[in-house]
């Protein structure tokens, strides 16, 4: 069984390195200009997620649910990294934690990105009758509301505050219309 422990460590290390690369690297594409989702770092991360998804579809078996959950977390991390790198490259915000956190456009962009991600999850959940995915989207919306009042209300001012609050409000109305809560599943059929 030592190989199982080594494999588990290797997988955990790969997950950690993937998350670190997705969040900590500024993804400088020099000599090219930065294009979200079309630069070497973002393409590599998306190919890695796609390869893991395809592998999970073919070979995961009983562990597919767990892998799909981790894929969702990975996709969310990549999405946040894309938003942060876009603000860094397009708006000239320094690639330092303090400067990024203090960036008003980044805070508004993250708020709207999280809301759109929740909308996408809830629409898919409604269409496929996946109550748990809908609840995850609702949890993400709850995090957005907490962020709006705990961070954005104090940090944002003027146009960025208006865009964040009105954007989230409009998307909440859309979610209420197009993504109602799916019915409960029968005997564990829900994923």
C-alpha cells in the first residue's frame, strides 16, 4: 500500500499546484498582449480541467461525484484567476495582494462574476433537476450578498458601487425567473 499513499500525495500536490498556479501567477504573455481565456496560462488551466473531466467521465466510476465537485471548485478558481489577471493587465493594478484587494474595479468584477457563476449553476441545475447544484448556486449567491454588504458597501464608491449592486439585483431577478428550485429527487437520484 505505500504506492497508494504516494499516489494520494501526488494527487494532493497536483491539486495544490494547480490552485496556486491559477491564483498566484500573473500570467504575463509577453510578447503578446493579454487576452482573457486566450493566453497561455488560462488555456493550459482549461485544458487541464477538460482532461480531468474527460478522464472522470470514462474512468472514475463511483468517485465521479467527488471528481465533479473538485472540477467545479477548479473551474471557480480558474474563473477568479482570469478576472484578477484581467484587471491586473488591462487596468494596471499591481500584482500584489494588497493592491488587488484594494482595487475597486476588481471587487465589482468579482461580485458580478460570482453572481453570473451562480446563475449558470442554477440554470443548469433547474434544467437537469439537480437540486444539490442549485443549492450550491444559492450558497454562492449568499456569499455574494455577504460580500456586497461586508466589503463592497464600504470599499466601493460611485459608479463601481452602482454597477455592483444593480448588476447583482438584475441577475437575482433573472435567476428568480429562469431558475426555480428543482423538486426533491427520489431515493438518492440527486447528485
